[in-house]
């Protein structure tokens, strides 16, 4: 993995990630940010809902670099399927860091700057098919205000550094705003995370992960 300016790193598939020294964590897999996001959040998350809903509502825990939002925006345009995307982020990256990320050039989708520069707390219609709502808050302080989501992108930092975000109590909070039959997808397949998801009312599925990750999880809200 090559070092680039600031806390920017180049992963093995040629896409960037950022390193957070406070949490001692990379935002994405060092084996490949792009292939990780496509596998977990697009293939296992939103793809199955293409023919299930007229409009798809996504909630992302950990907006981070904006890669998942950008890929979902591209998906919405390609399939001409309206997506409402709600993302929360307690520690936003700077505009300068966002400008360094190479995702737009790699995937052929402009708009990453628009994701990061969008106002907080208000719906922003970035295209006829993609509406973004960002909240700068901790998950514990977030209220869905009656909205139910089809898919949860659960992309918090690892349980080692954010254990409070991987408990049965926290997953129960998330389950409360997940539709019955909705999905929660995440990179973390630890056994205690599986148990916490089951306790919160999700049926847990293990799926093959992206390169460098044996398994990832999909929880189905029961």
C-alpha cells in the first residue's frame, strides 16, 4: 500500500482510502476500497431491491469518504430507480481531503464533491433519481422520525475501536427504523456481531466477502 499526501492511501485495487489516526483505522479495506464497497453495499445491499420497490430508502451509518453514496447514486442513474439516501457522520472529512479522492475518475461518476458539500440536515436533490440527506451526529442521537429504510449500510469503524456501535442495543435501535424484510449489510462478520444482530431481530446470513475478506454479513429484518 503506497503512502500519499496527508492521510490518503492507495489501496490494492487502485482506489483511495483515508486513515484515521485517532481510531487507528482505515475507512476502507486496504485490499481495495472500490471492490469492497461494490461487493458489500451494492451487490448484497441495494441490488436485490431493484424489482422490490418503486423507491428505495437507504440509511448509511458512517458516510465517511462518500464512496458508498457515490456508487449508490451511480446505481440509481443506471437503473433509473429513485433512491433516498440518508447518511450520518459524526466526524466529517474536509473538503480538501474529499477533493483528493479518485473515486469519480475510477467509476465514471461525477458528484463526490456535491455529496461532501451538501448542506447538513436538509434533503438535497442531486439528480432526478438521487436525493441525499446528511446528518452530522452520532448514531445514538439520530432519529429517523418515522422513516423506515429498505437497506442499512452499516459502515462504522471496527468493534475494536467503536464497540458501542456493535451491541444488541444499538442494532435494536437500527432495527426499529428498518422495514420488515429489509437488509443490514456490513463488512464485520465476527461471531459476537452475529449474535447481537440476531438478538436485535435480524436473521443473519454469511456471504463471501471481497478480496481479502472471507465473509461479510447481511442481516434480514424479521
